[in-house]
C-alpha cells in the first residue's frame, strides 16, 4: 500500500494524521487521504471517553504529549455532539508530473479564524471614538497626529515606467523557468 515497506507506510500515515490535527486542512493525494482517514476517525472517537487508557492509545499513534492534550481538549470538544463524519475529502485536480488525483483532506469542524487588526487602524478607530464623545482639544493633542502623517509619507508613490524593451520584453519569456515534463 502506498508503494512503501510496512514501516515506511505506517510512518507516512502517522505523519499525515499529525499534520491534519495540527493544521486542520491539507492538500495530499486521494490514496493517502483514504489511508489516513480511518486513523483520524479512530483518534477523534477516542476523545469521547477521555480516559487515561484512551490518551495512552492516542499517544501510541501520535507520539507527542502536546498533540494528544490538544486532541482531547480542543478537537474532542468540537466533535462532542457528532457521532461520526469527522473528516472530508474534497477533489481538486490532477498532479502534473504523475497524474495523481489531488484532494483537500480536512476536518469537518474547524476552529474559527480570528482576524488581526493592524495597530494603525486601531489608533484611528480610538481617535474617532474620542472625538465623537466630545473630548477636549488637549486629549486630541496628546495623540500626536504628526506620527500618523509620517507613516503615510513613508510610502513613495508608485509610478509605472513605460517599457522600452523590444515588444514589451520578449526576451524575458525565454529566461523564465518552466516546469519540466
């Protein structure tokens, strides 16, 4: 299976399972995803009991204490109400070199992603709230609006220079690296 010796096959499956639990989504081949799916399903169903023996069984497969604790605390909590169907396989395309079917192998319930707000936007948002509440001019002066202007002046204006090369740089077409067949 997977054109490997037994030990290599087991190591490949364990590596796929570890990466899926860490990243919650991965691109791999269809055959590898189908091979790793039963192991992932078994590990997530072990989290239902949350006993010491279940944690030892998960450690035997994963080989990492932090990953086992993350599996039982975070991933297991998300699937507490679900009986089965913890993973899904979504078809993508075929790989160019060997024409293998590529798929997205992911957990069905993923943790919500938190958007990070830039500091400059937070400062502008707080300034708008303070001015709207009727703050005196002294509080507005403490913010140093000149610092915001300096940050905006640091970016030079982007101007596109006209191309003076032969036919818009036809020589660069032959210099580009291409995929080998």
